[in-house]
C-alpha cells in the first residue's frame, strides 16, 4: 500500500519521543499531521511540582516546542483545548480518590479518557480526517487473527515500557493506534532525533502528570485525625488522609522503637493505621473496573504476572473471577504495599492480558 495515502495524526507533547514518532512516520512516507492538547487550567502548583510534568505552567513552552517540530517537518499542526474535559475526567477523579483514602493513577485515566478518547472525538468533530493515531509511547499494538483481538504488548526497552499506562484502552482505541517507538530503545530514539535534526533532540524527559508532591493540588481543607496502630491505640495525629498512602514511612510525625509504615486508611473514621514492615506485605486482594485486552473476559482461574504499580516488578499470581465486575488476585509470594486506587496490570509474557483498579483484601 502507498503510505502517502494513509493519514496519521500524531499526538504530540513537545518532547523528544512524540517528535521522533512524527518524524519517523513522515520519513516512512505517511501523510502526517500533529496535534497537542491544552489541559492546564492555570491552577497554582507547589514549587516542586511546577517543572517538567505533563500538567503545569510549562505547557505553553511544550506547545511551542511541538509547533517548532511540526514546522521543521512541514506538517499541519493543531492545538486542541481540553482543559474542561481534563478537569472533570482526570483532576476531579484524582482529588476525590485521595480524599477517599485511595492512591489513584491519573496517567492511566488520561490515556483512556482524554488522550485517546476526548482528543480523538474533538478532532473528528472538527472535521479532520485521519486513519490512525500515533504517539511516542514505548509499547506495541498487534492484531492477533487467531484471537480476533488487538493485543497490547510491552515496548522493547524494558526501562521505558509504558504498556502499564495503556491498560485501560479498548479494542476500538487499539485498532486506531500506532506506536512507532515500540521496537526501539530510548538511546536509539535520541540518536534518531539527532539524525533528523529535531529541535527538541536534547530536551529532557518530562515526568508523568506533575513532578513532586501530587497532594498539593487537592483543593480541600485538610482534616486532621488519629494515627492508630492495629490494636486501635492512638499514636499521634495525621494532617489529613490525602497526605498518606499505603507503605509510606516518612512524614508520619510519630516515633517508636521500630520503623512504622502506613498499613491502612479509613476515610469513614478519618484515621490512618500504621504497623511494622511485615504488616505492609500481602498476597491477596480484589480488583474491580476491569478492562480485558488479550481475552474477552475471565471465566476461570488464570496464571499471570501481575504488576500493582508502575514501578513494581511484576510477580507470579493467579487471578480468579468473582462475577462480572471483580476478580481475586493471589500472589505466589507476598508483595509490598498493595494500594487501593492503584492499577493492577496482568501480563502473559509481553502481552497485556488486562487490568483494573485495586480495591482491597
């Protein structure tokens, strides 16, 4: 097929990865256009969260960087304002989760609902024609004829693999996606960016969401309450449950003969429970809000490798259905800090089987 007849819209961020993705696709002869989202609503951020996050006042600089890349590639470039959608879908969800004693992952939700959801809808409503959407994610999408399903796979660069953050994408979304960097390492992408003389070839990588303290963005008055041990004895006062997460050791403001870690957060009683290190390990928990990719659903126990946060080293587990809306996850070995609100992702080798939101034991 003549690539020049295939129209690909590249979701750009102003960084080296999405810029390289656009340049490589242009070099391969595709008809390319670039688009970037405007999502920052002007909220004040804590000083440590003001630089090199995908959300924040550096957005204007990133938009101009993406525009310069588009000009250098001689491709059309669009800016879509999704500030309202981002606030209602990502920021409000993020804040409410923390205030409910959970630790959310805003990047997973953004990819599902905004970058590959609302952005696509807005581009279509604007009458811009495209066949595929591309981005600079380090992941791969392949169609498996035997399963009649699109598969999401890990990127070649294990240190940059972003399949975890894409686990809530639907079959329809995956059918539209191209990830040109999926078979490349970060070092190879940098090298290609330099070869292609991209204006952002030496730009530093951005952090996910905002860098620094996420909780500084939560617009709610902190409600102090008791810090208790597992026997219910009050050991001190917390600043507000939004400042705590399972496994946290620092910033508790209490001391004792042993190191103490957050083992539970109870929004109903506005309390934080602490315990010793062995108390933050568990081998079983429930997952809801499920999204299956490699399979249409789970109707019997399945052996997988499970990852319970983006930085977690996946571990062997068995997942068992508890009806249509929940599953039980049982690790072979206890894992540290299984945290409600975080995303659990299940792998079969390089293939993402599916994932969901951690509920609790």
